[in-house]
């Protein structure tokens, strides 16, 4: 039989002892799920209980927590339904979210491809001239969608809402790009292919990506990004993994060379094989502002297989370093300390063919 409350429990609630005890017992059934911990069922309202109510509302109920349970409302209904039903509902929601994401992405891609075909027909470009553009615009629209969706998810948006908004933004931007690519192809007799980037482009500063697209388009060759935006944990983990072989290289270690105490402490964690301690130390003591431009999406590393002509062209618009990055990958590093965009014709004239 479902438990009932006679009054509100939690933050600013009446917190009658029997009601509080009922909530404590119901919450304990969910212990271990989504960070929810057991509380002592003694009928005493505490800040810990409020926190657990908030955790339950956020993780199980799926709404902004107010840390309070009112009789007959959603929170008490979810508590009464039990952990089994909550798990089933969560699994079903995840499935719905995933379908919504895929459907939204497909919608954005279709809109972009339709724009290519519409513009191509309007410009009387034969199928042989525009068929190749469809694959390129699909990759572009997909990349945009993934980037916008990630931003929405980071803000805490519901996945289905984030998917819908990402699709709308990606479609709009990709449609514009599609028209530009068709016009570019017509104007050059089909010789100028649209730019194409692959790899870790998500979260990279747009102007840097614009430069890469511009150069890729100029040469009609794909540019592969082996490293782009990193979060702090990923950056620290990468530094740990490449510590011994890359200590004397790169901007990361230049910072540490001027902070000898921190460098020695981190070195101690590496030699002891303590990755967890290394990362914790970085979070506690490192000045992330000076660690790497990758942390703010202001840098990219491209593969060493990239044509030297492309590397030379990119270096006219971005700061360039040949290096082995902190992920242990040999690469060509570019960042925005010498950024030029839009690229003027005077700079493009330097690009070798």
C-alpha cells in the first residue's frame, strides 16, 4: 500500500515526525542509485535529508529540485513507485532520448543535403558536379549538430530539448554553407571542393575551424584533427600519460619548469604510478590558465600525415609548433596566438599549390 504524507517534508516543510520517517524509509530503498545515500529513519529532519530529497528529485524525478516533498505530488508518487519502476522509466527515457538525438541529427543532415540539391539545380550544376558535395555537407552538418548538442547538454538541458535546438542551429548554419559550397563549385568549374575536417573538432574555437576549412577547401583535401578541446581531467590525464617522454617539450611543461616545486611533486606521483594523486594535485595546485590553450578550445593538433603545403598555409593564419603533444601523439600544433580570419587575398597568395 502506498505511503501517504499528512504534510510537507524537507526544506521549509512542516516536517512532522511520522511524515519525515516515512520519507526516510522510502528514500532508503533508493540508496546506491544516482548518489542517493541511506539516512537514519528516526523522524528527524536534517540538512542531509533535504540534500537526499533534492538528489532524488534531480536524478529520479528529472526536474529542478526544491528539496521538499508535498502530499500527492510527483516526488512522493515516484518514491512510492519504488526503485524497480524508476530504473525501468530511466531506461525508457534514455532510449527515447537517444532516438530523439538520432532523429534530430538526421533532420539537420537532410536539411543541409536538400539545400545542396536545391542550390545545385538553381545553378544548373549537373549531378556529377554536386554529388560529391552531399558527403561533405553531411559531415559538416553532423559536426555542427554534435557541437551544439554538447553545449546544450553541458548547460543541463533535457536531451530531447538539446537535440531539437542543436538540429535547428546546425541545419540553419549548414544550409548556408551548402549554398556557399555550390556557388564556389560553380565559380571554379567544380575544381574547388568544400573544406572537410575530421577528428576532434568539437568545442574548438569557431574561427580556428574556419581557418582549417578555408585551407582544406583551397587544396581540396581533408584535414584530420588529432586533438582539440580537452577538459581539465582529460588534460591532467594526458599529462600523466606523457610525462616521462615529454617533460622537456611543449607549453605545458614550460609552465611547470617555472614552478619547480609543483613539477617535482607531480613527478613524484608519476614515478610512484599514482595517477589519481597526480590528477588531484593538478586540480588543487595548478594554474589552469597557463597549462594549455586546448583547455579553452583555442588550439588544435593535426596529424603529421597532413600535406606540408597545408601545414605551411595554416601557419600563415595560426601560430604553429611541430611537437609531440601531451597525449603522446606526434602532431602539428596550431593555436590562436597569431590568428588571421577572415583570410585576406594577400595571405592566400602565399599558399603554395
